[in-house]
C-alpha cells in the first residue's frame, strides 16, 4: 500500500490533474511510495472515500481549486468520520485499525483562502504556492526519509525549527471525531518558494496510456502572466517564467510518440514570447496527425503577421484558440487593470481568425465587472457576435480569494456570494434581477448556441448582422418560464420551443 496518496476531484473525467503528476514526479526517492487517485465532480461520495480508505496512506495530499472546494470539504468530512469509526475498533475485534493520515492541502484555492477558512480545519499542513519542492520536503521529513534530515523543514519561515513534523506513528488516536481532532497538531501554513522550472520534472511521463488516448493532455511551456487583470489570480504575481524550450519540445515529442492527441496548454499568455510561440506552433505543424488538436490561450491584441501565417496553416479541427476579451468597455477595462485591452485590435484578430484560419475560437466575456451596466454589456456582446467566434463564453465575475478586484467592492456596490465559486450577485450598475437574467441567458446560450445542437434554428432566429443580445435575452426569459429551469431539458422539447419561437 502507498505511504503517500495524492488525490483531487476533477471537474470532469476527461480533465486529468497535471498538478498531481508534478508533485509525484518530483518526490525523488519517495515517488514509488506514492499513488495518484483522481475523481470526477459528479461521482458519488462513496466512490471517492472508498479508494482513499482502502489505500490506507500515511500522508494524504489533496489539490483544491475553486470548482472542487465544496466537494473536497464534503470528502474530508466523510473521511474524518470513517477514520474515527474505523481507527479504534472495539476491544477484541479482529478488524485492522485505519488511522487518520497526515493531511496536506494545496492548489490555487488552498493557496489564497484566509487562514481561518473552514476547509483548513481538516488540514495538518497547507502548502501555499507551487509545491513541487515543498511537498517533497514535507514528505521526506514526515516519513523519516534517509535522504532528508529530520529538521529539513526548518528552512521554511512558517515552520519553526523547534517544532518539526511529528512522526505519523506517534499520534494518539481517539474514539470520537471531536477527540480525534483534539489529538492532532494545529494547521501549519508553508509558503512554498518558487522552484526553478529548468530543474523540475514536468510529470508528463506519468500520464497513462488511457490518459493520452481518451483525455485532454495538459501541458505548460510557461507559468505566470505579466498583466494585471484584477479578477485573475495571475495578477497577484506578474512574473512570467518559462520552461527550457528544447527540453519542452522533447517532452512533447515523447507524448506524441506515446499516443497523445489532445494537447491543452495551461499558459495564460501563450503568445507573449513571439519567437517561442512560433517555435511551438512550427513543432506541432510538423507533428500533426489526423485527429490531433492543440489548444492555446492567447492575448488577442498580440498576434503579429508571422504568427498569423503559422495559425493559417493548421488544418480544420486541429487548432483551438481561447481569447480573453472580457469587456469592450474602455473605462471598465482601465478600472480593472486590463491595460492590454484594445477592442479594435481584438475585433481585427477575430476577423482574421474567422476568415483566414480553420481555428475553433472561444472568446470570453465577463458580466458583472465594476461600473459596467446592462446596456454596456449588451453592446459589447453584440460587437463580439458580429465578429462570429466559434463560441462566446459568457462568464460571471468571481471574487477569487487574494485577488485585488476586492478593492472595488465598496465604491461600486459589489456583492458576492460567500461560497465558491464566489460569483457576483449584484453591483451598483447591475441589479440582482439583471444579473440573474444574464446567468440564465448564459446557460441557455451554452445549450443552444455554443454546443451547436440547433444550427438551423439559430441562423433563423438570430441573423448574422443583427443584434443578438436583446432577442436572446427575451428568448431565455421565455424558456425559463416554460421549463422552470435551465438544466436537464430534453433536447426534443427544447427544439420544439425554439421552432415555435421561429414561427415554424
């Protein structure tokens, strides 16, 4: 059985966690003693707790993100109860005890939540930041690895030298959940130093054959973002660091040789370094096989002619591009630090991609930004619609813990949900009733337009050159009234409703 289990709850089964593979790949001599367990958000709770309890790890590391925060808390609640019940069998019982492991939390959500967050009541350690080195050091110390001295964590400022990690076998296990909690050490927060990207194992070798054949293959050529968009976690640290290019391309070649076909880059600004972006595009153009695709997130105002020529060479279905437009309102863009925003340049880029490439383009807009009212958002949506990207992703502003967007809360009357995903509920410029309508609009837009299920009806209902926001808002209001919900609607019933709206 593994001494270390790394686990997370992914949004969907097809989204494997690169973070867990990075942590395992950088454990050094402890890597063979580590197992990765991945779950999907919609899996029953018992299917998540069962494998963890069966593994009986001595250390359990969980990666926490905004989309799995609540599910992770539920998982830890259930595990605590199971460990309390099973950890102290009745006298004379032959059942082997199942002691609670050391629990380590990390990931983007755990890195930014306040230290009094309820989630941390479950944790012995919380690693803030990039954990490749810090997690290895913690495991070496806790497991008594001969490769690390017992006080190796003393170099971290948040771990006093006088209080090293206690050996796991020294914990006194109690019979009730309340006593169990009281027997554990308090939560310790470790601010992980950023590792040098040239010295870490990127973890791609840990993708299984099934991962490469049936799931997305997440890769990263760089970390960080130089821009200061205040709603984004990347705005907190605006340093961009890059993986050595030749080594990275060698890793990509190995993945392709092993059968990888669906590459999704995690880089926030893939085209920041033009020369490096061109090298990567040229690499994939040389290695493209039928059925393969690559997905990049690009800055729409930074695609010069040399990159355009490369993008135009990708065959149909092989290139997916995500462009963060977010808002066409210049005052709002300036207010939230989107200094790179250039609406005319962004529309020019979208026009080029539509006319001269085969790329599938996803363009993002955010509703609920400070100072932007319904009229301004509707105007921006219509401008984006006329550019005809493949998909318009309508997002709702989220107040991610640790992001500077919070400075606008008072001046602009921003009210957010206190629970994940921390969506804005109303602003001084956008009352709750309007935001609720936009959220309903976004859901029906995804069902009807983005998924491409009714192209014949969409073209009849919403002509290419005509404004779309107002008519679709009215349609989404009617559909909500008709079905009473915007989820779980039979496709046939939805088509019938759309046909009636189109006068068919």
